[in-house]
C-alpha cells in the first residue's frame, strides 16, 4: 500500500465560515437546484484523479469494504457523462470516500440539504494550527503598532 502524505487545504472554509454560509441560505430551494448529475460525476472523477490508487485498486478496496463486487468498468460508467443510465449508488459512497481518501462527493451531497461533513481529527488539528498562526501573526502586528505608538508619544 502506498504511503501518502495528507495535505492541508488552506483554501478550505473553516467550520464557523461553513456554518455561517448555511445560515444565510434561503429556506426554499428553486426548481432544478438538486439536479447535480454532472457535478456529482465530476466530484467522483476528481476524487479518482487525485487518488494515488488506480481505479482497479479503488474498485477492489470498495468491494472489500462493501462485500459486493465493484469493478473498474463500473467506476468508469459512474463517471462518464455519456452513460446517463449509470448512477453512482449511494450505498457505495462511504466505501468510495474511504478508498480514495476524499470526502468531497459526500460534502457535495450534504451541502444540498444544509448539513456538513465534519472533518477528521487531523483536519481539525490543522485548522487549530492555522488559527494559532493567525493569532501569532496578529500579536506580532500588535507589538509593532505598540512600539510605533510609544515612539510617537516619546517624540512629543
């Protein structure tokens, strides 16, 4: 099995930003707003592209996790726009996310109904670290301004 490093997505919204965006969404959804066939296929395709495993390996891992046979050609059909009759079954989504190491397809579905997928402990630790770095940066800026203020007051 390949040893892959987890990367921190610094462009990702924080948990609190995500909650704010859900609060500002209108209650009534417009007609057709849940037609996500193309978007969902793209999310599945992108997750497969970013995954260090081959499609055969992903299919094998999904089969192992679900106890059902899932093949590479099935994955290909689920992602092909030309295969309109082939839909990705929701019962395979948790196994898919685990196999590719990406929860974006699941997050896409959650956003539609106003829920969010809580990131794992590593992602939360990364966000805490980012906040700590922001605090340190702001503290340094504050110290600089305090020193400048003292200099200004000393010149009077």
